[in-house]
C-alpha cells in the first residue's frame, strides 16, 4: 500500500522519498495519516519529517503538524511544548486566524511554556475581534467577555 510506503520512508528518515510520494496525494489526508501514525508510534522521525516538510514547503499545515506532534504524541519529552510554541509562532506569521490564535492560549495555560499574561491577553483580544463569543477566551480570560 502506498500509505504504508510513506510511513516506512518516514520511519527510515528517507524524507525526500516520502515527500515525493506525498506530492501526488492530497496533502491534508497525508498530514492526518502521519499524525495518526505518530499517535500510534510516537517516533521522533515523524516530527523530523513534519519539520522537513514545513521548511521545504513553507506551508502552515505542515507547521500545524509539527505543533500537534510536539503537543500530543511527544509531549512527554522535556521542552516539547516550548518548541511547539516556537513553531506555533512561525505558523501565526503565515496564517493569523482564530484556530491558530486559540492554540497560543493553550501554551499560555501550559506550565512548561514561557508565555506571559500580557501577550496572552493581547491574543485573546484579537480572537474576540474575530469571534466575539469565543468559548476558549471565555474560559481563559472571563473578564474580557462583556
């Protein structure tokens, strides 16, 4: 199966071969496949491939995958959330939307991240400009909701 070939290439750190096979496929479905594989087998090569594709394509969806892998299957590694915060900031430079901004509030709530309240409040206000009844902002900063 082609999808198995992609995963095998990634696990062997044959990133160029995996990327060539992905080029002919729907990127969104491939990103989902890779995340699911990383959840089943939390292997650093999945993170390495996501970083490789993010730097190669400059596509925010690959950056989202980097963040997701660091925050979920690899969150047990010291510094994973701080590194994810770095990549989330890079994604925000490309696409500034409610979902990406909400993810920043996740990092604010994390004890493992160096993320100050002033920055979090600025982001929360930006979210409210786009979505005045945003539930995540309500939960994190109820005083900002009028």
